[in-house]
C-alpha cells in the first residue's frame, strides 16, 4: 500500500513525492528556506539529537504559505481572475491572503469570530476580505462552499487539497536535504495537510524514518481515526493550539496519514506552554502554541528521542502578544 501512495502518481487522486518536487520549483525564490536550528539543552533534555525546522520564520509566519502559494500558482488563469476562497482560524488565512497579493488574485477568507486579533488584522492587512463566523455553532466548510459558489470563487481549504499538501511537504524535504537521514520526524497535526505532505517527503528521502503526528489532547480525532482505520469526527475542541482545532482529517490527508504515519500522540496545553517558554528562553524565538506541538511531544515524553536523530517541525509563530505574555507568565 505504501508503494502505491508513493509511486502511483495522480491516478490515485493523491499527491506523491513528485508533486512535492514540483511545488519546490514553484516556491523557489518566493518562500523562505527557513533555518534548521539545534539546541544542546534540548538534546540533553531528550537524550537525542533534535533538528528544529523553523517555519515560524516563514513568510506570513507559518508553513501555510508553502501550500497556499503552491495551490494558487497552479490555478488556471480564469480561476485566478475570478478569485479564491478559503476558511481558516488564522495561519492559512494569512498565507492565502499574502500568496493572493503576490499573484494578483482577489481573496475572500472565512475566519472564526474568536480568531486571534493579530491573525485577523494581518489577513486584512495583506488585502483579503474577511468574513467571520462562530466556530462553535456554524459549519465553516458549508459556509465556505456556499459563499464560493455564490461568488464564483475557487475554494482552497486549509488542508484537504492536492496543491496544499504538496506545498506543505516541501518543509520536510528541505529539512532532510539539510540534515541527512532522520530516525524520527515529529509534525503537528490539525487536519493533516502538513503531516501528510511531510510523511510523503520523509518516506521518499529518508526511508525508515518514523513519522509521528502530534495533536492537542482535546482534539485527538487523528489518533482516534488511526486507531479505528477510518475518519473519526469530534466536536470542536478547546485548546490554546488554535491552529489545530479541527474536527476531522480529510479525504486526501487521511489515506496518506494512515499508510505513512507511524503513530499519532497528544500533548497537553501545559506542555505547549512549557515548550513556548523553552523556545523563548533558550532559542530566543516566538512560537505560537500550535507551533509547539511537535517539540512538546519530545519534551513531555510523549515520544522517546533517546539516541535518535529527530526532526521537529516548528510550524508557526503567529501569536497575539497579549496572549503570549499571559501564557508565559502563567
């Protein structure tokens, strides 16, 4: 089954490693090649050798720019002329808005009314129209589909999209190209776009690498889905990891995660705050709670890094400063 996903190409309806390579060509000179940093403190704490892929330093502040730009740049000219639609709690919103501005495409973004203020302001600042909704009482996918159909826009969802998945996989491809083979790759998990793309890249470039998804404890739909062998839908979770508050994996992401991910683990909000503090104090970086999921798994013992070369995707750094100060003070 793994071979079919890696080699069967578009006949499966799923992206493959060749699509990640194509995305790298589209992103070259546009997306930042973010740094891979190490920390002696982190290595001593975990007993392994950790390599942090710092997507918090990516354009628009998160890995999402990779998938957004790849997806929009691949659209036909007529679709670009009509414009695009997306829904997001923040990072995909900002990424679509920035990518659209760079490609001269109009963007409309559906965002939860309780999105972090800085994420909403940044999305508007990049030139997108923002439409708000209540994430606890309204279904964003239905709202977005209806609005896109009404306006004739191309819908680019935050994770369950061929071009988005391929774009996100370029983060792991760059990491492994720089570090060489890894024993383990830790990746944050919301809807699965980053995890599935990174799993494709890691399986192709570092055979034998164990790919592990990391979710907030309150939102363990991925862990449940992997255990059950089918997509499990949960109520909207409540966690400080606002970028991972999805209720289910996607039709595209789940088959890839099921075949290529070794395991899915969860971490508490307390572990996320501890990881935020580590990044601030030891590595002098601002990382949002969702961006800390992978690192928190290593630090909390949710996975063992002992004597292993471990890639850690630091997925984003977009956090409201007032909330950031409150998290660290707490």
